[in-house]
C-alpha cells in the first residue's frame, strides 16, 4: 500500500539536523573542489583573520545540507528543479545546524515552492532562500 504525498501551503518541511560540522570533511571537500582557501583547514589563518578558532565550512557544503533535506522530503534530490539562496553567515567546525523550510505555493503542474533555510544553534540563520520542486 502506498501513501499519497500531498503537501499543503504552510506545511513545514521535516528538519535535517547536523549535530556537528566535521572539520576533516572540510579538508576533503577543499581537495575535491580545488579550493585553496586556507580558512577551510588552517586554524591559524582563521585566527589571523579574526574569524574565531575553528575552520570555516564551504558554502557548497551548507547548500548541500538544504538540498539533502529537500530531497529526503520530496522523495529524491532529482525533484529539485531550482534553488536560490543567500549565504548570511559562516558555519564553523563543530557547529550544530538545522535545515528546514515551509511550503509557500503549489502549482497546478505539480510544482511546489518552498522557503528554505539553514540555522546554527537553532536560531542563527546562516543561509536562506527558495526552492522549486516537482512532485508530479
């Protein structure tokens, strides 16, 4: 027996929680992206820049958390048609994050519009935007 997935405007999306951002994964991602910015692995550089004492997570990782949340809710990341976000603040190693959102519109063509966000420590927004998904 299958369950019919029928979102409504105002529905909150199930949150995705990242208990602690992993500094080692930042190093791996920097290598994969060819990102030579030392703020992603060199704590001394982060300190010299006055940014604290933890490496800074890459923006694509932060966006990925939101996309994972959307994909889990919608039944697969391939349902994401468009996503637009603004990066509002840095994410650091060890930060606890939550990705979430809410349905804002439903189209006759099976598309769903959502506001999306990523927050640190339950309250501090680090990313916000919109996404369009196809549920048809």
